């Protein structure tokens, strides 16, 4: 009986150890993926956003900027490649009634969308955004 109790205790400790090991592995891989994604966004910002060429933006088809939907990247988008990742982006502008130019560059990678906004040539905002589902 004591041997059976000892075996059950060892088995229980082994299972607990394996679960902790699995949790650590999952956390490490998640942190590594987050770091890689952050590096990708930084590389995109250095390669495309920092040396932005306003003349390459396409005119918005809406009064102002069109609402960004899940299928917006299907039309007139561009791809940017970095190592084994591809980031898709849309570069638009519109001119208001006073003649001021507004620009929006939105990029997507793995269902994450990040946008930058300019008024004239001055960066006015940036950040991750929530994209509207096109079927809604």
C-alpha cells in the first residue's frame, strides 16, 4: 500500500511538472511571436512610413476616407515583404473643401491593422485600429 501511494504521488508530481513545462513553452513561444511582430511593424515603419512619399498615395473614393473593412485590402493595396512575412497596406489621401490634404496609410498583418494619419505633411496620429467586418 505505501508503494502504491508513493507511485501515485510521483505520478501526480510528474503531471504537474509537465503542465508547468507546457505553460512555460507556450508563454515563451507567444512572447517570441509578439517580439517578431513588433520587429516587423518597426521595420515597416522605417522602410515605408518614415520616408513616406505623399505623391504615391491614391485618392480616396469617398468624401474623406472610406470606412476600413475586412475586404478593403483586396482592391488597390500594396504588399511589402520582410524576411518571410508579407504586410499589405493601403495608402490614400483626400483634399477637403479648404484645399488641405489628409493622408491615411493602413497596414495589415495577421489580422492586425495599424494606421498612420497625416494632415498636409504632418503626422497627426497612429495606432492599431479595429476594422469593420465587411459582411455587417
